[in-house]
């Protein structure tokens, strides 16, 4: 999936949109499971990237190449 759609959860804040700076080094990246927001207690596999004290997530691994919009 190559559409930008990264999201970040800044602790204590919701619906905060920023763009990840591609010049900031990535601390760690990999697959994790995130609980779906539908309330059905489903877990979805997401590609997470930790960078600049923010945890970004994407639908797929290759999406992180494109500077994402984060929430």
C-alpha cells in the first residue's frame, strides 16, 4: 500500500495531525498489532515507526517510505 496514511499517538492528545520529518532518524520500526477502533475488539497488523519521540503507524511497510500524515 503506497498511500500516505501514517498515524501517531502522542500520549494524552487525540486527533493531532502532523507530518513526519523524513530527515529525522528512525529509532525502531516493525510490525505490531493495534486494536481496531470499531469496538469489535479486533486486532489489525500495522507497520510502526518510532521517530522524533512519536510513534507513527501505517497500513503497510512500504507506506513509511513516503512522508506520512500522522494523527
